[in-house]
C-alpha cells in the first residue's frame, strides 16, 4: 500500500501523473443520503490497484441537508453507510461526515453538538464493522478557528473524548480506541509559503498551517496511537497559477513533524482540491501549483516505519486473488431441471486476464424440498478464487419492473444471500457484483412446477457464483440468445492517453439509445424537479424501457465513465469527438463496457433498469416514488474530452435538450432528416441558425474567427500595452487596426479577411492568450469566446479547440447559447421580435425579423 505523504482531494485519473510514480493518498467525497434501502456504492479500484491509499468521506449530503442528518435519522444513516461500504470496491478507509462544527454543515440549520456527532460516528462505525471488521472508520475533521458552534478546539476535544470514553465503556478488555483514524484540516491565511511554519497566534490558537499541532495536542491519550490524515489543506483563497514552493514547504513541515520522536504520525497531506467545477479552490488548470506538487512528490516523503510500494505501471489490471489464475475454468454444474425451468442464461463474454463472476452451480429445488433454505426464495452464494465465501459482494436480483441489491452477509447459512419471490411468472433474474463487474446473468426464475408457473408451488433456486480470472487459452463464451444481445468484450489494451483524440472525419447522425416509448421530455414537470431536486425542470429525455432492454451507443465514441450516483443510479458516459458532445445514459440495470473502451454506434453498452431515483408517474408536480419505474434517462452535454474528467454530474452548464441536439446534428450537420422536436418547430431552430450564423465554420480548413479589439482592450486591462499594438474607432469599433506605437505600420485587419483576423488574434495571443480567446467570435455561429461557460466549456481554450475540430460543436454551442438567452418560449410561440431582442439585443428587430421570417418560409414553415 502506498505510504508517500502527498495527496490530492478528489482527483481525476489525469491527476495521477502529478505523483510522479510515487502513489500517495486520494480522498473522495460521496453524498449518500440516509435512506437505508438505497443499495448504491462506489468504485475506487482504479486508484487502489495502482497503490494509492484511498479514503472516502461519507456525507449525508450538502447544505441544507447536512453532513450528517438530524439525530432521528442517525440509525438510518448508519445502515446506509454500511450498505455503501458493502457494495463499494477499492476502498477500506471511511470518514464519517465533515466539519460538524461549521454552520453550513448543519442539517436544515440544526446545530450538530460534539456529543451528537460522536453518537452518529459510533453508530456508523459499528454498522460498518458488522459488514467488514477490517475496514477503517475515521473521525471527521473540524473546521479550525470556526466559532459558529462555540469554541472550536473545545468542540474537537469533546467530540474525540466522547468517542474514546464510550469505547472504554463498551470494550473494557480491549485496546479499541473507538475509532480507526483521525482526520484534520489545516490551512494558511494567504499564499505566503513562510506561513506554513508561522507561530503567529490569534485568540490563543496557532493561526496558520500549524493549527494541526493545536488539534493533535487535544487528542485523548487513548487515541494517540491512531494514524492521522490531513485531508484538506490550502491557502484559504484561490490558488494562484504559480510554483511558490507552498506545497513543498507543507510537505517538508509534516515530514519534520513525523521524524520527531513521540509525535503522532500524520499519514498524508492532501491538497484541496482538484475538480475543475470548483471555481475557487481547483488547481486542475493551475500548472504552477501542479509543478509545486510534483516537486514535493519527488522528495519521496514517507511515513517512518511504514513500508512503501512503488506505483505499478499506469495500465488497468483487475484485482487477481491468490490462486485465481488457473489453466482451466471451474466446471459448471447445472442440473437438468434448472435448465428446463430457466429460459435464459447469459454467460459474460470476456477477454483473457479479466475477473468474472462465473456461475458454477445451479439447482431447481421443488416445492417443499427445502434443501438449502426457506421456500420460494432465490438462494445465492458467492465464492472467491480459493472457494471461500466472499462477504460483502453485492448480489442483484431483478425483474421486469425493478431490482433489489443485497450484499453477501450470511455467516451460518449454506447460502450467502437470498431474495423471496412473490410472483409466479418466470420473471426473476440474478447477477453478481458492482455495476462495472463482469458476471454471468441468470433470468427466468419464478414460482411453480417445471411444467407450469403456479403461486401454490413454493420452489427455490440455488445458485453458486465463483470469482475467476479468464485464462489466456479460454475461448469466448457462447453467443447468448438473440433476444438478449451479447455484451461487447472489453479491449485488452490500456486506456488511451488523456490527450484530446484526433477528429473523426466521418460525420454520422445520432441515434437514440433505445427504441422504447418516450415517457418524459426535456423541460417537463418543473414543479416536481424544483421541489425534489432543486433543478428547474427535467433535464433529459426518458424512454420507458423495461429492465434488461439493450441500451446502445448513440454514435461512435470513447467510454469515459462507468459508475453509480444516488440520483442517476447506474450510468455510462460516452464522449463523441466528431460532435464535441458527451452522452449520458442513466438508471441502468448493468453495463457491458469499460472506461477507455472505444465503441461503435449501435453497440450494446448497457441494459436498462430502475436504479437511482425513478418514479412511476409525475402528475401536477408530485410523483409516485414508492415503486421504482424502469426507464432509461438520456442526456447530451457539450464539452471537450476532459470536460467531465472527475466522473461526476457536477457540470450542468453543458446540458442541452437532447431532441434539439438530435435535430440540429442530424439535419444541419449530416444533411439528413432528424428527430422532430415536440415543443419547438424544428424549422424555427434551423431558420435562426441560417440567419445568425455566418454560413460556414471553416475557411481553407481553418476555424473562422473575428477578432474584436475593443473587447480585447477590456480583458487585457492594460491600456499602455494595448495601445502599442491596436487601436479602433470609438464610434465604430468594427473599424480597428493592428498598429505600432509610432503608427508607422498599420493594418485595418477586418478588411483583410481571415488572414487579417488571424494576424490580429496571434498578436493578441502573445500578449495574453486567455484575453485573446475571450475576444474572438468563432465558427459558423460566430459565438464570442467570453460565452465559453454559457455554452458548457470550462475554459475558453476548450471551446476554441472544440470549435476548431468540427462543425458539430459549433452547432451545439449555438443551440446552447439560445438556451442561455432563454429563447425556448419565444421560439415555441414564433415570436420573431422577441427572438431577435433576446439573441441580438434591443434595436435590431428591423434588421433581423424579416430575415428570420423569410428563412423560415423558405424552409417550408407555415
């Protein structure tokens, strides 16, 4: 296990390169809620398998839901934590909550007292230990210097002492301290590296990074042996893009502390934080900070007395248990009655070297036999490679309208997990493992005799799965029946480089991921979504696909994420370079693809399900959520390949109406007839495109741009430098010149066409690249660079690269700008003057209204 000191808070896979081959600690945060029936988990194997220490912080939610819930829900939250841990993979260290003394972490404003947090922590730890006693449960950090709940240091001391006292009372004969680790937060008030070692005090407390020393001094004696992780550290202000040595100084400070005899060991110093969606503390786009971190990693700071494991090569390799690599796979023992009764058995089609849960035994148990367990149950056991029961592995029971997941948790029964059937039809199925796991799939179980389904015959099914690794000599599994399309194999090659892929020359049109009936469109049911989820309306397209319906790739692309979210359930995200978009499909039953895999349009990537938050119906702003309703939720979002690199749904900027995207791409880009918009006349969208765009996005293979000197002057914010290179007519800014300080050489660059525009842009880029990008309009729709965030890009450079690659991102950017300018309603109503006012501004109606109407009629509009 990696024991290097540096760490990063919520990194994506690209951030791994910063560790320079010396894996440290990565910290992730999950908002899991307090619903004990929520069976979702997380997958952190990518990091664990490369030697990183993985720590996951389990939050009930964020403001106003609280980092832990109200006291009446502590038991439910504890069970939710235990379930999340049981079905997750790649992590064995869990922090319960975050900064409970801080007012923004309170559940609906209710103060979390120190003793309240201690009680919640103990319940959660006990519940997690019942699932797996080897996992480590870590006490949350407090917010240093924060007085919103009283003396913060006294709060910290009381919190720890309460946990320690209860551990002594409950475990008088053991050395259990009541916790398995402690997390701290420490910062400097400003970017000066010298503040790392500052002894300055305010109100009696160390006022900068060394606040960690005040906190450690307050740790009870019975907890002084526990490992400590400094899970958040920064400068309490946005990172400057500079290598100041601040990070190196912080690591050096903690290393010196660890090497001082008698001090409590600090296992990690975790820099807060990586994700690009954090506009304040993210350093994903700060090359200077990254260089500072790299230099710190090169010093090979380790924790004294802890062995170091060097990071493996950066390729994805599955977990391989001892003894799992065998010359042959274990024999399947499936009795004849089971074969006659169960209509569908789908072996997982897999490649050599990959872990699979293989069905090795299956029996149909007649009514009353009760050879293994209770009547009318599906009884499942899961074995590891050595043949021992594998505790905590999720077992997924599904049927045509929903599914149920439970971990293997039986210790004294001849089976590890079970589910009671309550319908006689042959409608139940089973597969094993997380959403991303490879597992054989059994479907077609139910009550009744071999000959006839019947409520009165309470039969059982007994299934045994074993974790195996497909050996090199094994042939692919047989092709499943046509009614259940075969999952596609996972490529054996490593994931591609994080660099932007080359453009795909052929432009095709998008297809829907399923042909099921459309049940909910973009923008519908605003009352429900505002009240329940805090979003203005439904943000995708739903298709009412029954559980197990094949879900296909909407176009050729690269699988960027496969995972689980409490709201979206199981989901897959694919990036399509030729369109500059990401497609999301959610509420899935299971996936058949792996991150980094290249998929073809129409290839099966998943099967539909009812995971996450689904509702049977929505009417008048309310929903029936008592029974999950199977359907596939589809979203389309703009962005470059790395726009959603952290794998979350945190970026709402790039989301667009999928039906509008389908129309614009299929009709305008590929020149073929596309899907019809339900709420907007598609010809209105096309007329607006024709009138507002310049017609062509490229000239001689180069992106069409227009450089606006008056805009650049504002963003450059340096009048002296600006005047040395540019001037323009204040009364008519379109009259602009590239110039020299003495005015001896001038060029009115707008009159020189694209060569002049690019000349001006390149001069401006040498002065300030970002300001130059903000000051050009790009592509066919000539969207200004300062609109980059409005149309879903995290930087103007990302927008520039996407628009330079193909016409499709330009079209989608145009549509997103229409959304940003709130054009949906006037477009639905064909209110031409209002369309012009919102898109072009006041005073342009006389110019553009007649053009729009004419274009609309020429396209065939009535």
